[in-house]
C-alpha cells in the first residue's frame, strides 16, 4: 500500500528542496534556480542545478537527478523508506503505518540492530576478565579509559563461536549475522564469528548508527587489520572512521590520517577533527564527504614510501572535490600515534606546530621533485624544471602559479617568463586532453548506444525528443492536460518509457486536479534512476519554456513517426493504409 497522498504532500511542504540541499551543497541563485558543485562527482565548474518550481535537481555532469527524497537517498546512502523517515524526522512529523513493502529497510534495520548489540558485546568483553589481553594492549598504546569508552572500543574473544552464540541468544538468525558480516558461513553451513582475538573499532555513521567494524590483531601476524565487507548499511569506499565526531570540530580543517589508532590518539590529544579511510585508498566519495564539512584537509600519512605514495594519490582527489590541501610529514619516520606517545609531556603542542609549518600540496610536490634532483648540475636542473612545470600547470589560480614560478626561477636560474610560458603551454595540452575526453563522453552519450531507461530512443530519436517536450510541457502546464490528452493518446508514443511517464503524469493530474506538479509526486511510482531520467528531461528544457504551438508540432511529429512505425514495410500495406501514409507525408512536408 502506498503512503497516503496527504502525508507525502505534507512531507514535501515541510522539506523544501532548497533548504534540504543547501545543508549539503553551497548553492548560488541563478535566475529562478540554483547552481552548485555536484556532491555526487568531482567537478570544478558547477553543473548541479536545483529547480524549486518543480522540486527537482539535476546534474548535467553526471546526469544524476530527482526530487528531495532521491537526493537524501543518494547523499545519505538510504533506501526509499529510510529517506522518507529521515525527512519526516527532520520535519517533526510521523510516518503513517501502512502495508508498504520496505523489505530492504527491514533488512538494514535488522543489520543495524545486530551491529549495535555486537558493539555492546565486544565492549563488555573488553572490560571483563576475558578481554584482559585486549585492554592491556590498548592501555599500552596510551589510550585512557575515557577514550576507550568514547570510541566504544572492544575485544573479540578467541573462541570462534562466542559472538554467534551471544547473538543467537538474542534471537538473531545465522542468516542475519552473515548479512551483517559479523559472522561467516562455515563449510558445514553454520555461522562462525568473523572476528576473533582482535581489539575492535566500531565504525559509526553520521546519524550514530554502528555500521561496521575494524579489528586489529595484537601480534605481527597478517592481516594486521580486518574490516567488515560491504553490506546493505556499509560501503567502505563512502565512509570515514570518526567522521561522526570530527564533523562537529572541523570548521577550519579536517586531518586525514591512515589508521584507527592514529585517529584515536589524535582525538585524545585534542585534535578531534581527525578522520581516516577504512583500509582502502582515498576515494572521490570520501573526499566529497569531507568537502561537505570543511574547506581544507591536512594530510597526515605515514612518512614511509607507501604513505608518501598514498599522499600523492590523495592530493588530486581532494583537489577535485574543491578542497585546499596541506601535507605534514611526521619526523623520524613515525606515525602520528607514535609521535604523540614519544613526547608524553608536550606531544600535542609539537603536533600543532607540525600542522602550522605544513606545506600545501604544491610546495610538497615541488619539494619531492627537488629532493630527487641535483640542482647543482645542468641535467638535474633541467629535469627539475620539466617536472616542476607539470606541477605548475595543474594550478588553476594565475596569481598562485605566478608565485610558484618565481620560486622555481630563483632555484634554477631559469627565466620566470619562460617557466610561465611553458606551464601555460602544458595547461593548454592538458585542457585539450580533458576536452577530447569530455567530447568523447558526450559523443558516446549522443550515440545512444545504451539507454537503460529508454532503450528505444536510439531507434526513435526524433519521436523521443518530441515525447520529452510534451512531458516537460505538461509538467509546467498541468492545466493543459485535458486538452492535450483529448488529441494525444498514449498509444501514439513510440517509446515505452515515455509512454509510461505520459500516463503517470495524466493520472496524477486527474487524481488531484492539481495546478502544479512536483517530481516528488512520482517518488513511489519511479525508481531513483527513473527519477533521474525524468529530472534530466525537465532540466534540459528549463531555460526555454515550451509553448502550446510547440506541443502541437510535437504531436504532429509523433503522429507522423507513429504512422511510419506502423507502415515500415510498404509491401504489406493495403490501398487504404497506403493512401493514409501518402497524405501524412504530404502534410508533414507542407
């Protein structure tokens, strides 16, 4: 049973799409609409558009779109009913009890329950006699009882069925435990603990739910860390450890460290704006998550070769999310945790000085190139210049590029004007490559080799465009629905997807006798991907309003194309059909 229309209208009115989206995206007004940097892919030029009049958003870069519910689903990684409940809670209204089939929501809720009980169990074990080994390990690493409680740290006992037996006593099934990935299936088909004899780190999302776990072994065996695999409530590439705490302390910047212990040690030392990735390299989704809360990220990776490679890979990802980047190197080859512990009296003060003296990513890149080249030799200077120009070419701001070009000039003796000219030339080449790549992407898109929502568009390209014009016109002018439906039957549509949208729009207008339509009116009828497709249809026609005359021409195109569709094989046409076909051709030509 669908949610009551009165509830959905109330939900929409209390969750204005501009208010909701602006809490995640910095928006600028442009005419009647808004634009901003898309939160769903990396970009430097805003292509994310918000349309308050029909309650929709659409990104022309990644072609993601939808209504306020779709936006919350995507940015908070929720299913449909969870997004509805999220918005209802935000608005202070209750979700009515219905027979709505929210199977995935129930699975996710069950997994979150299991994770919560598992976290409680691991923590209770840690502070019991059974967890003595784990507690001593954490204390030896310098963690206080308060910090251990704050992060909910725990211990997974060495017995392979301890957690499974505990959860079974709480009436959770083996299938539920395996779905949560706190247990794995044995060869005999039973459930067995995934984690054993490890100190445990609960991973908590921004709403306070335990969504996963990281477990660290206390010996030198491998793997050192074992993490929850992706589940219906957890995607490691989209989450950050301790972001639930750091988001409240990152006005100026976020510190990005490598491991759980580094994060916890820095939080304990007063740097509560520290986060870490979850056993994987930094992803664009994680960078965009950080960009929602801060403008600068301080990279604090290990100073070994692997850590420096990871830092180099992270820089363009962070820059791509619009973030400023600073890099600090912990002296002595130590990680932040070791550095803090090695200075028990003033570790926090020393670390603060490291941050203050840290180099931005350009300075860091240039220093790395400088270290591997002998600037006292001609060959070394030439090689340094060659690589430095590549770095300078990546700088968007001309003033910033000018300053660094001056530094390179003073280091090498090369003319600053020559360095700038070379950097400008390299930028031109890089831009050309990006444009060619972008053009290829557009070309592929226009070829319609594959359209998941409307696979018939390639076959009926002209008709499909006319259909989309009609759909957009009806959305903006629902009062014209009766007049248009009288002369345009759904059967005349050439593509099934657009025909379905046409029927849904007419049904919605007839049901509510509405004077305006919103994308949220179709939340329950369309998948999030289908909503993106409809949002794209509306967005691409938002700048130039369609007139009734335009629509009459579109209807003529559909009638003509539909007739062509029916009469493709002229040999099978009877005399009457053939005469009708000729009349249609003459009318279209005129």
